[in-house]
C-alpha cells in the first residue's frame, strides 16, 4: 500500500506505481512482501531489497530460480526500477509512462533510487527527504503510523 494512502487515504497514479514497484521486487526476489511480516528483524521486502542495493550486492536479492548470469544486467535494472517505484514520496516516483520507457529501453539512463517507503529506522545509510516523520521532545514521542 502506498504511503500516501496508508497515512492520508489519498490515491494517485503514483500509488499504482508504488504497487507496481512492490510487484517487481516480489518477482525478482521470489518472495512475497507479506512473507516478511513475522520476521524477527522487523524487515520488509523493501528494506531487504534496499539493503542489498546499498551493499552493491543485488545478485543476493535475486531468486536463484530466475537468475542467469547472461541476464544479470537486466535483472539488476529491474531491481533499480522497482526501487524507484517504491520511493517514499509520490513526487519522487516515476510516472507510469516513465516506468514503461525504463523497462523497454536499454539506453534510458536511470536515476539513483532514494530510500524506499516504510524503511526508516532499519539501519539504512542514506538520508531521505527532509519531510518530518514525527516529533521528539523531552516529554513525549510522536510517531506517525499508518491507519
């Protein structure tokens, strides 16, 4: 579920892009996003994929059933596109047309993905957008959670 829908009940074209990105990562990894819910590390598929991306070890993410060294470059490209689709803020995600061009064109230069949604606090090394995720003061801690 796209963060803007989970947090504010708003859907957009970029909400569909988010869902498509999750689907790409599920296909490439061979794991359902829901398979991570009971994980003792409190990790999600997005955190799992992001971790391998940051470690430059995307090959470890790829399902061995579909991995073929001849297609490694194309599969890694799909992971990158999936991560671009699941970025936290809708305005950072590509639109459907851009995703289609990325998937069908070998020459299209892809931007670097930012930290995906719902992955804060999992040891990720890259800073995301400066938008507030909650507040902390001496008296209380407020954490924004999905409804």
